[in-house]
């Protein structure tokens, strides 16, 4: 009993703040949830599979898939290179976005053309939809990182706690105190 009381006395005091004063209260409980683009990738996958999900999570078939599993895996893999949380919390400048978009667009176009038969893409319209949907989502994700977009927002929403040690009010440098040069 006495040991527990000593342990409690030795712990630093907890700093408590009003949770309603924090901007995080207004925007959600977790930066991770709000910066994670996995839900958008899930919607992209549903588009490729010609599926639609309602608010309750029920999935409904809307027709023929745009491509087979091999194609879906390839395109989503290419998209995930840029559509991820690291990208969202990055700092991209004016030239980064067009360069990344051009590289992804070129890579994706070649992949879809060269593997059209392997991916069982039946029409040019399906190929165009795959290409456009992937690039549109990638562009929007990259724009979130333009000039620290999301990162800057969350920097302004963090709560800063500072600790100050008071007690020794004697002025002068540490060396001065050691050498006895301070005021007596």
C-alpha cells in the first residue's frame, strides 16, 4: 500500500485540457483516419469490378467488370504508389504534380495497351474509364499534398504543451556560477 502511494507521488502530474477546445474535436478523433486514402482506393476497386456499395456496406453488381483480377491488381498497385498516406502528408511543389501525373499516365497507358488481352479488357471505353478513374483519383490525392496542404492544416490543429522549470532565479551563465563569477 505504502509502495503504491510512493509510486503515485513520484509520477509527474497529468496535464488535462478541455477536449472541446481542441480543433481535433471538430474534425475527428484521428489524423490517421482523415488522411488515409484507403477508402478512395476501395471505391476505385469497386468501379473496376462494376460493383456499387450502399451506406450499409451491401455490395450490388452493376454489370461486367472492366478487367480481370490480374488487371485490377496491376492497376491498383500502380495507383497505390502515389495514392497513400505518405503522399497526402507530403509537401509537393508546382512541378512535382505534373511530373508524377505524366509518369503514372505513361506507365498506366502502356500497361493497359500492352496487357489489354491479359487483363480481359473488352472495349476501348472500359480501358478509357480505367485510365481516367485512376488518374483522377491520383491527381486529387497529389493536390492534397500541394504546398503541404493536409500537413499544414494538421500543423495548425495540433495542441502544443510547454513545460517550464522555475525555481533558480539566480542570473548568470552556468560557467559563471561554477567559477564563482556570479553575483553574491
